[in-house]
């Protein structure tokens, strides 16, 4: 049994929330293990189970060849099928590159590449809600042809009626024995089997090649199909609509969504799609070969249900990212849910921007298809812009005009360790960011373990959030892990009124409050010193419900309860205090720490007050108090975390009170953060730093 503690007011202190089961962890170093079998697992793909859970499929080498295994997690994160997953295709050949979508009844359809016939064919499986294989134990063929040449670029989508469409690039009808010019082929997966034969059907065939198909249901039992067309002089973006019977609706060649004008060699690639009502939203990557040093850009347009381009012509498109230097790649698209005068919505486009390092950005294209937020030329709204690289965003809708975004992140790399983590952010159409530390909001960790790599993240929607799955080598080999992520950033135990404050005499008072408790065994308080670089970077337990009656929980209670704990660190400095709560079955939930500046009990301590005046145009004053003679450094950074000024740099000041004067010289109008660092004048060790960066406003 697991507790659930509700509070009168909610403060966002973490990112995982509200399940009634212990399987969803709130600890970013634990998460939920999906598969930890021997050897390696990789390439997880995920879809919703329709009941706030998820079905995950992955490539698995436990049997000495690449097989496909799957697992279902319910809304509480509890595995529903065999531990470490079920084998969805019993074969000694390799099964790779799976794609997955929901069957609408708690199960899923999966398609993949298969080498059992000595070449690459395509097979599929229907898994029912209980983990049973509906098709043959070895799967059913969807693209098997003696003269097929490596079908590639699989895509899958639901038809909205319990079946699924699969599309791929297929070269079986190449124009010469040595040509690998692909066409677009499709098949349909149903509850009763494969609808369009073991080889599938050709839906798009032209003189030059077609590749990179993308699918999304059209809302009427059919689907929209978009692909890259190898036209002359350069690759273009084309589309068609396919009905439930496999017949194309926009002509045998489809419609040209975007192509370059004669003589222009600009190329397009990597289309991504979503449906908005009866419209088709399309984004893609495009390179301007007249200015190729600026790399790949993001373009988009909106297609009506009859194939008409609402925003552009076949030789024009809406420029999402602008011609920034570097590459803007890996787009994901959603409607912005803001209907304009034309009766249509705009779009939210999330993508990766590689200018100096790799960041995650977002642009909102307004309903007219011309304007954006942020406005041109600064339309790259930063979702996450910190040190290291943030790559390959995935996203799901979490509400009207907002999305939850996850990505691979290397911000935690340092001189002694290199590893990747998974981070998340929620953004809306304003645009605005909502998750992360105060003053930066650069996202919150989903999985963050020192010297461990988490990558290949996939994301499925659920009510009020999403479920992420990824490849993870925390155990030495590659495994599959998962985590629920809620839109408000809260933990499985919602927390408010948790505080740590300094008292006279060098003491610290820790307070927290519950409104109700379920199966609550009690709490532990942990502490670590963060102002001394020589101190251990680990938390120590100060008190536990196991031996301190004041920390024992109420078990089950519907009435408010207040708790407190008093600590005497014995040494001045900046500390973090962390609250841990335990359920009756031993599940441990860790809440984000609170920072407190602790004095040594003397009348004089280190402190800094907010700058005055604020805002300011010429100069401002920061009152500080020093407990001893020390070197003082003042660092000013912009809102992106870039240092722009250091008005005091190891300046020796005497003990007592001082007014630090900050001039606005060299600072443009805008918002800045100020951090004060005090070091020992003899050893250079940090003896105090301002617990929070002060927000300063410069006006002109």
C-alpha cells in the first residue's frame, strides 16, 4: 500500500506526480525498470494503452540475436505482463526498427524489419490487452516479396477504429536491376489479421524515388500520408489522403506540398505531421543551398482535408526558424488551439537548434501562417538553453495550447565524468516555460545518474502529462526504464509549506504540513553543506521516523497535520535540507531540497539584501554584511545564464556592512541575475554565497 499526501497549497518541487501505486518512483536515480534482462536492450518505442498507462516495445539481445519484447505499464506504473517483457516474435533471425500504435482496446499493433528470409522484409504483430499474440507467434508478413530491396522508413498510425496503417519506402519496382528507387507502399493491420495481403499495396509510384513516409489518422477512418519526393532539381515534400480501403483521395501522384522553383537546388527532408480537426499540419527540414553555411531550417504549412494548401502555394512555405546559422532539425508539431479569423488554428513547433551547442527551442506559428511568437527574427524561444547538448526532442499535448517536452541532455558532464540524462519541460503558446529551478526554468530531470547514460527517449500521452521510456546503462549494460511525468511538475506525493529557516544561535527549523495522509509511515530529514567545496556532496540523515516519534506519520488521516524538526549544524554555511517520506510498505519518496544560510550563532553573519533601487537606469546598491574579512565576487548573468559582467572580482572587504554599487554601464535594458560569492582571503575556499540569484531590472 502507498500513501498519498495532499496539501492545502501546492508548490512545484519536483516533477513526478500522483499515482496510487509505488511503481512510479519520484527519485530521478531510480525510475521504473521496464526490462533489466541480460545483455542489451535498445530503441524503445511507446504508445498509450488508453487508460493512462503505456505499452513499450524494444529491441532485445538476450537470446543472442535481436528480438522484439514488449511490456505494458498500467497507470500506477505496475508491469502487467511477464517480468522483463514478452517476446512478440519467436524467431532466430533479427527483428529491428519497431514502430507501435494503440489498438484502441488496451493493446497495440507493432511492425518491424525482419531478416528471417535472408533479406529485409516487414512483419507485424497485434498484442491484445492481456499480452496475448493475436497473430502468429512469429508475426504476420506485411511486406514480403522475392524482389523487394530493403523496405525502409516504417511509419504507423491508428485508423481511429481499432485498426492501424503502416507505410514504408519500398524498392521492389525499381526502374532498373541496379536502381533502388523506392515507392511508398502501405498495409493495414486489423484485429483479424493483415488486410491488404502479405506484400502490401503500392500507393505512390513515380519516376523518381519516394521515401521517409509519415502517417496520421484523418479522423474518418483513413489517414494522411506525407513523404519526401526525389524530384528535380531537389527533394520536395508531397502528400496524399488514403481512405479506409487503401484508395488515394488526392490523385495518383498526390499534391505537391512544397517544392523549389526551377533552377533552385534547395533540398527538403524529415517531414513530421499531426492532425488538427480535419486539417493536416506538416513541418520539415529544408536547406538553402544558396546560403548552405547557415544549415538546415524548419518550414511548415497547413493542408485542408481536400488537399488545398491553406497558408502557402506549392513553391512557398512558412519559415518557422528563419535562416539562423547552424542547423535547426528534428521538429515536432502540434496545433496551438487558437482559432484565427480564417477559422483555423496556428501551430506549436518544437525542434533542436545547433548554433554553438545544441539546444531545444519552440516557435508558435500564428493562424495566418505568416507571423510567429516570438516574432521574427527572434522566433527561437528557448525551451532549454544550458551547458552541454540538448537533443532529439519528443513531445505530447498536455492541455490547451501547451506541450510536455522531453529530450536527451548532457548538462551534467564535467571534467571527470561524461554522461547523458533525460530532462523535461512544459511550455505553452505564450510562449512560456514552467518547469525547472527558480530563475532559469531550464527543465527538470527525469533520469539523472552520475556516470550513467540515458538516451533514446520516447514519450506517450496520458491525462495531465506523459510517460517516457528510454535506453539506460545504469546497470552496466543497456536496459529499458520508464517514468510518469505530470504537467505541473509535482511529485507522487504533492508537497507544500515545506520550508527550512535559520534561527538565532545557528539553528535551523524545518517545517512541513499535510492536509491528509494515506498509508504514511513517516519522514526522514537529510542535510548537506553546499557552500564548502571540500565538504562531501552527499546528504546525511539527521532524523528518522524509525527512532524519532515526532517524525512518525499518521498512517491514514483526513485532517491537517503539522510537522517540524530543529537542527544545529554546528558550522556556519549554506545548507540544503531534504524531506523523505515513507509509505507503510517501505516506498521512499524524495522531495526537492530547501536552501538555508546558517550563521555561527554570533551577532554578525553573512547576508545580502535585494538591490535598491530596482528597476534602475544608472546604478543600484546591494547591501551586504560580512562576518569576517573576505574576498567578494559579484557575477551578473543574463536570463540565458551567460555571464555579462563581474563588477567585483575577489575584492577584499573588511567584516561588517557594505553597500556594493553596481553600474549599468555595458548593460542593455532587460532582466539580469546577480550572484554574490564570498571566499576566504587566505585559502580561496568559498565560505558563503547568496542562496538565490537576485533579479535585477535595467531600464533605459
